[in-house]
C-alpha cells in the first residue's frame, strides 16, 4: 500500500488476499536500536 487515496485500494487488497481491518506498518523502522535489545 503506497497510499490510502487509491480508488482501487479495495480491489488491490482483495487481490492480495487481505481484508480490513488490518495493521499497517511502515517499511522503514523508526526509533532507536537499543529499544530492541534485552
């Protein structure tokens, strides 16, 4: 998904076997690296 303003979004989600509601995450992570260490 590049934009939620796409008029064909519903069809594209259906073609990808996805349905709403869905959790959408960015492709590039943000934050600090030490947040993932224990």
